[in-house]
C-alpha cells in the first residue's frame, strides 16, 4: 500500500553525500546495495559484502513500514521543541568543576596519548583514516 | 522479598546488610543460567555493606543497606559500564550518573551491572553482545528488552530493585514478561545525565521492583531536578510517592484504551485487561472506553525519530577518547544508525523526520484529549507473553512491533506503570496504567489497587 501511494505521488528522493554532492537513490521504499554503501559511508560504518543483502531486505522492510506516515495529511501541525514543554533552558554562565585531565585521559587508548594530549584523526584526511 | 520488608528487617537488626549482600551473590551464582549480569561488584558491595552495618542510624537513607542492581547503561565511577556493547567492553566511567549518585546517597548498595540489549536497542534482550538474558519463568524464553537483566534479576528474587531505561518500553515490556512492577516516569522527571543515551528526547529513567510501594519509594529517591540535565524539571516538586499507595480509587476516571484491544492481542491477555477494568469499576472507579486516534502511527513515528537520535548519539563513538572503534558495532546498532542516517538525509528529512515530529505532536494531543475525560488510562503492556529465544531475531521489523503498546507513551512523554496481572499458560502478563505528565502518584494509587486484586 505504501508503495502504491509513493508511486502515485512520484516522489523522487535524493541523499546528500559527505562531499556535498547529490545522488538520486531511488524511491522511498527501495533500498539497494548502492544505498547501503552510501549510508555506510555517511555513518562511518564498515559493511561486509555478506551483510549487504540482508541489510537491503531489512532496511527495505523498515523504510517501507515507516513510510506509512505519508498516509497522514495533516500538514500544518505546530511542533514543540521539547516533549515536556520546556523551552530555552539555559544555565547561568558560571565556572564549575569538570573532569581533570588525568580522568579525561583514563579511557583513551595509550597509542593515542602524546604529551598528555589526545591525538585525533586529521580533519582533512581521507575518511578511511578515521 | 520486597525492599520495604528488607528495610524493616535491617532496621530491627534481624538481618545485617552484609548478610543481604552475601545472600545476593549466592543467588546470582544459583541463577547464573539467566545471564542477568554483565559485571559484578562483590568486593565494593561487601565494603559498603560493612560500612552500613557499622554506621547505620534510624535516619539512614530510604535504601540504606539494601542490595540493588543497575542496568549497564548507568555510568558508575570506577565500575565498568558497557551498555551491553563490545564497543564499551573496557570502558571505566570517571563519574557516576546523577541517578546513581542519588541511589548511593539513599544508601543503596550496588551489587552489579545488568545485561541489556546493546545500546538499549531491542525488545527481547537478545541483542546483547554478552548473550541473551533468559526469563526466570521459562529459560527457553526471552526476558524482554532492553532492560532484560534488571527485570530477570528482580523476578528471580536476586535483588529487590534494579534500574532500567525506557525509551520505547524497555522497562515496561520486560516487567510484563518477567512478572514484576516496571515504571517509566515522565520524560524529565528523572535525570538522564550519565546514562548512555539512546533517543535523547525519549529516554526515561525507570526501575523494576516486586511491589508498587517499592516502585513509589524508589521514584521518591530518583526524581528531581539535576543541574546536569536541562530537560529535568525544576518546577514540579517531588512528593513522597508512597503516600498514594493504597489510597482509595473511588471516583477516579479510568480510560480503557480500546485501540489496544483490537486485532493482534492474545485473547487471553485481553481478558486479563478487561477483568482488571471490571475490578477497578467494582472498587469505585468510573471506567470508560477511550481511543487514541493516531496511535496506529506510533510505531512508524517512533522508528523514524528514535533511529535518527540513535544515529546522532552513536556518532560520538569513534574509539578516540574511549571505547573501541566503530567496527565493533553489532547488527542492530548498525541497522538503527543507517535507518537514522537515511531519514535525516537531505531529500528525505521532510518526508520522514519532519513528518514524524508532526505525528508525534498529534499522538501527544491524543493523550492530552484522553486525559481531559480521564484521570488515568488502562491497557495491556504487551500483545503477547514472553516469546521463545530466537523467535524474532531474523525479522527486525517483527521484533520492533513487540513495542506496539508501550512506545506511544514515550512519544507523548507521559508516565506509565506495568503491573503484573496474573498469568496466561504459566507465563506472566502485565497491564499498564498511564497518567498525565508529572502525575506519577496516580500510577501508584491505581497500581496498588490492581496489585491487590491479583
């Protein structure tokens, strides 16, 4: 049913890549191996070839199911920022205790610690270096 | 044994805290097949018990000297906290979650960290990287998730109280499957600070107990504003919730959620819910049928918004500051991260994420409308009893749909309590009472009545 609704509406969906390029990846309910590769790249996840087919089926099922919200036509519904009505919660700008450097380094892999600092992957390196 | 009874025994010096803690570790060993715990803290617990036995006074905290367990999503200073995932297999938090601090201030003694679906992603407990938790009522069945170990530990009588998190039913569902009392408080009633985040606009910090009174007593400890969590309420005072336990329910208006009694529910569970409604009517409640018109869209809405928040929350795990790298994520976390990445992506955002935020609003309004006519709502906690291990693992969507009666409350941010309502084919069944935001006292008032009937 969801697929029919989509077909009728002829929706076209695009996904934004990390390099700010746009690539069309098919209809709302279609997930293929290329989509999985793309989502994995965006999510910084490594997906093995043998996992891919299962993920295509499972994500297709999930995305078809969640797509049923398009059945609801209420288009102008005010959305509140928080579910319990709190808005613009700020704290006073006062100094307070935080983790000491030693505690902050407690769980860092030793290979990443240099001069009491954390070595992080370079921002402009290839994503595979992450 | 209930927390209330143990407290009395400790007060009268009929038993020492060391004895209680020692017995707890014996029970953990006896019940090792349940796989309810990931990490045990025997040395620390015995030290804390000895401290209590030497220094306790009449004014000791509400949980003083009592052994409890924590879901392994609760950060514990110097005690490993894995969130059920190998990503955090060696992670030792440098601080306590705010709730853990509160429980310690009240004198509770932490005996261990309980098993859970990794990152709290799951309805059965089978997504744990440390193996599934078994149901104490039938070892071939699931305990329910994601707070599986906590529910099993309380149901098996190992501890009188264990904590849980409820993002889409993760306290109430296992409570129902294991036959214990499970509370999901109002979003913002209990601080989320230091709890491994799943869906930050949904996560509600609750607990399991054997009685409704104990549940009320624990909430009186855990609830309240926290400087570290801006979404915790600073304006709603925290009462002594136990004062509502046993209070007359005469004249209370109870809305029976008819949407949950249509197709899909085990007919024997439906009978339990209707019997509960009838008993409440006999006790003087005014029972009326209510409908939540948009609730049929709750699951779809939930499985857009929560994976979106999951993909964002789990983005922090990169193996740089703590934990292993992203290659250590297991299947369910990968599925949710990728689903969330999909729905938040450019071109999809409006159709999925934005639409779901609107539908969430409609569902919240449904609850608000229902609460104009009723004081509390009543319904089943789960459409089925605990299912068999492995029954739904190959079909993630079928697993997701186990949460059908519990996740709407998380979308609306309202509190709910699952209370045991007997058994079907020797397996526990829970019924659920739901109240308006910050009206947990009504849950304990009605819940204690239901408890008495069964």
